[in-house]
């Protein structure tokens, strides 16, 4: 479960097992994010590696926005961030809410990203 609370480790584990993932980099110092953005180009996504939902997530369009996002996250070895390429397309997630080993709901999300805009999403809740 540790791999799924650390976005960088999760993507690496998925990629090792043949699941395609967006290009990404762990950000422990500002230079890590700057190098990543220079390598893959803008826009990029910058977020905490252990964040929930979209809390702390920024879509970064240029160097000035990157600097602002980095000031907000203040990445470090103890509190790294995750930089990801911005991928246009649909993303589907299937998550569970578990309390004391009992599954209480299954939120399913579909997120569609466009080049010109942020995204649109739908969420459905299924109860067992």
C-alpha cells in the first residue's frame, strides 16, 4: 500500500508492470521541477506525492507559474512533490472507501483533459 500513497513510487511500480503512465519526476528541490519542465515542456502538473484528490495540485503553464507553485509546495527530501507531464485524454479511476476492513462505497471518476482548458469530470457513487 505504500506505493499507492507515494505517487512517484506508484507510477514507477505500474510502469515496471507494463502499465503506461505519464512521464514524471520526484521533486525534492526546485531544480528537479525546472529540469523536468525543460525536458518535457509545458504545461506540467505539480502536486504533493502523498496528496489526496487534487489538494495542492497545480497546472503549470510557464516558468513563472512553476516558481509560484514551488513556493506553495516547498518541496524537500522529507516532503517531496511530483511533476508530471500534462496528458490530453480521458482518465478513469476506481477507488474504495474502507472502514475497519468493510467497503462502504465505490466512487468511479472519468476525467477528460483538453489542451486549451483544465478538465471536466463526472463522478458516480456505487454502494455495495
